[in-house]
C-alpha cells in the first residue's frame, strides 16, 4: 500500500507540522510536541476545558476538532496508538481555565490508562471528569454498552460539550451533557478495504476482492459478519436497521445523521448512502436535522463508511446547532 | 474495485439526490435534473452569473462549489463525461441575472463543445463569455498553455470570479478576473493508484505495486513519467520545482498553495506534503497565504495528490480573501 510519506518514524510529527502550518487556529505545544491547543488560548477564559486525545491516523479526528465551541486541547499518539501520559497531562493543563477539565475520548484501553493516570497526577491542581465515547454498536451488545468502542460519533459529544462549556456551564453540567450525548449516539461501520500502518509491511487486515465486513472498528477490529459486497441501499438498510433497533430510551423524533468516510471512500458514495439512510430514518417518523456527510473520522486509506445517529432532545439539539469553528467543522 | 453504489446507471442521480438532501443551500433543477443552483436564487440579484460544469466523479468539483461568492449554477455530466448541451443551457439560464453569464470550466473537448453550443443557442437571450481552466502543467508545455487541461486549480478562478461578481462588476470585468486567475494558477498531480468508473469492469489504468505516475490527469490521462514510489519530500520537491519553473510573468511574491487529495489519499499524507511544499515556496521568498489542504477535486477513489499554486496580485489577492460560502469552502 503506497503512502506519501518520508520516514515512518516522522509520520506523526511531520503531519502535525503541516496541520498547524496550514491552520493557524491550531497551535502545537507541550514538551512532547504531541498536543494541539486553540490559538485563541482558552485558558484565559475562565470556562470549563474540554480535552480529547487518541492515536494518529484518524484525521480530522481527534486533533482537527480543536476550536471554539469544540475541544480546547487534544493529545495525539502515534498511528493507532494512544497518546502518552505526558501529552495527556499537557493537554489537560492547556485546557484548564480554572473551572476544571472534561476528558472526553474513545473507549480504548491504552487511552483510558493514560488519561486516568494524567488525571490522577494533576488531581491536586485541576479537577477533571471523564466521559468515554462508546458509540460503536458492533463492538458489544446493548446490555454491555459501556464496553463499546468509541468511533466517529464522538464528534457529536465534542460539539455539545464544547458548546455548553462556552456558555459558562460548570464542569458537572458539561460532563452530564457529554455523557447524555454519548448515550444518545449510535454508530456502525462497514469496511471495503484495509489500511496499513506506516512502516508496517502489510495491511491491518485482508478482505477478498468482493468481500466487505460489517461492523469493523476503525483500527480493523473484527465486525459482525464478512460477506460479499451488496448494493449501497442494502448496506444502508442493514446499518440503519441495526442503529434503530439499538436506539436509546426516550430517543424522540429528531436525529442528526453522520455519514462518514473511513478514508478512501469518496463523497459520491457517501451521498448515495446518505440518500437512503435519510429516507429510512424519515420513514420511521424521525425528522433529520443537521446532517453531516464527509471525512470526519478516518482510518487513513481504509475504504468504507460509518453511519451515526444522534437522537436529539431539547437540551442537546440547540447545543448541536450553536456556533462552532474548527478547520473541519463550522456551524454558524 | 469495490464501490458503495446501486445500479451504475443511477450513480449520478442518486449522488445528486444525496448531495442536495444533505445541503439545502444547493438546489437541483432543470428538466435534465443535472443542474445545481444556489438556493438563494441569484437570478434575482442583477449580478453577473458564474457557471461551471463537468463530469461527475470529482466531488467537491464541480457542483460542490455552488454558493455565495462562488458559482451560481453548475451542469453535471455522467461520471467522467461532459454535461449535456441541455444541462449547460439550463445552468446558464439559472445563473442569468440580466448582466450576462461567465462560462468557467475545464479545458476538455466535450465540455467545450457543449458549453459553446449552449452559449450559441442562448445568444439572443443572454450574453455569455468563456474562460477555460488550463492549470495542469503536465498536459502541455508552457508555449502551449492554452492546450492544457483544467484540474483542481480551477477552484481559484471560481473564487475570484464569484467574489468579483458579488461586487456588481460587469461581465467583461468578471471574465478578465477569471482569466487572470487561470493565467496565474499552476497545478501538477501525482497518482499512486487508479480509480474505476461505476459499471466498468476494470480500473481506468494500472500502476504496479510500487509505481507512481507524475503528472497524471484527473481521468487517468498520461503524465510525465512512471517510476517507483519515492519519499513525500522528493515528490513534493519535484512538483514544486516544476510549478516554480513554470511560474507566470509577474508572478510576484505571494501565493496560495492547494494540496488536494485525488480521493483515497488521506489528510495525514496531504499535511506531510504541504509541510514540504510550503517550506520550498517560502525558501523562494514567496509568502504563502490562504493555504488549502484537503479533498477539493478528486477522481473518486484514486490515490494521489495534486499541488496548485496561485500567484496573487493586488487585485486577485483580496478577491481570494473575501467571503464565500458553499458546503466545501467557506471564507469569512
């Protein structure tokens, strides 16, 4: 699998160098060099900080969502590896405005361990809380929802928690909004072809020429089934069926749909999927608001897509609609 | 090559259905159903209209750039095929606000023939002018610049012509700005892997496992050389060298850089390329302003990237910086 890169060892740092050079609203900081913070320096604003972090290889996730009304800072690991404790500490410190910091990241063992340790090491200095993204319905059953992995749907929690923090809400309230958003978000992905970690000599998994995998994770974690490619409508139908069957209590009748490319899948195919997903959700009597279709959480050059639903209520609906600004997601 | 689609015959119409459903600022119209216009209906504004068009398979190009300060309407053909005369006529009519319409599209035979015919058929009704995108330096030498193909760099002309039209400038002035922008834009692409037209049983070209092609066009048109993959810096260096060697007279010392994914190439790799491209351009004493890094003009799932330079002057610099709004490019 061909990549436009130099030494694999420099992949992440060179990527961050380019990302920040192209986007002056993002500033790279910390002794580790593995933290991105807002250029407008939210530390001085006396608001709750919202921090995320995760492995590289998922742009715009995670660092791309640093900006007003979203994240204040983000720690970043090597490709498909969690961020170090040091970078998590630095990210929390950079996001701290004296009102505490929400740690909001995907449910992966390495990320949890390092963010937990960072929180403990800072506990005399900065009050922190934790909300884990657990939106991937393919990764565990509904009775084990807390064990699910976090995937693309976490951006909805960035949005609502970030918007609420901007209003001056306190840490417990911001944390509750993030948790409620995660609780009301459901995602499932489908992979068509693999990706390859820079420096590795083989792809992270193999799919046969006409094979797809339903429910695969964003690092190639096993999904629900592997079988032959079928029509976009059949795939969208199964994904929407699974999402709706898993809908949260009190889901209500308004939802946002996120149709996300895992990397190589082009916009054309995403719009074909979205067209069907929207029709199916509407047919359930659910109003579709603020759809997102594009590259929001990728696995480098993996082909495939994920569909997420966020079931809105009167609290998180307005927070989703309120202004935010980062290089990859702007709401006015 | 696996695609998320239904019948290949429905690929374009289903894509347009999803595109417009997800983006209410874009309205699909005309008897052909192959025109996208601004929802805010620029026909009533008494300004010069700016129209483009081209084959499908390049999103966000061409239809994605319909919006305030950019295109007023766009005709769209089948995948990698020019738009029909009928859709070109409809697009021109929809963009007409009584001050004439600029036809601004890439230099391809089919597109030229149909846009020319549409202009002739409307000549008693609507005054039109033509500017052709000719930014691909790999497709003909500097002495035959008018024969070059139009690729990603055409979006710069959308931006400046669209911005100038919004100021109330007349058709000749808008046309001159578009032509000047094309004259000051240079692009070169590199392909790492092919794409495949929906319904076709084979990719549009074949590259060996470790082979790349410098200068390949966005439909797989032959490039300058085909050889083994090299480092991102070596590739960026060659692309920037070629662009700078071809720089227009009076290029000046300010430029925008566009690093564009041809489809499958992820953001991480684009930022690695951008980092080097920017350093090389700066080393020439050229200030880099308003960089663009992302998916701006694709060839479906083709892997690879293009780099464009727009050399600014005191007229087009402010037009590039002025506000615009479409689903894929917002300037405030």
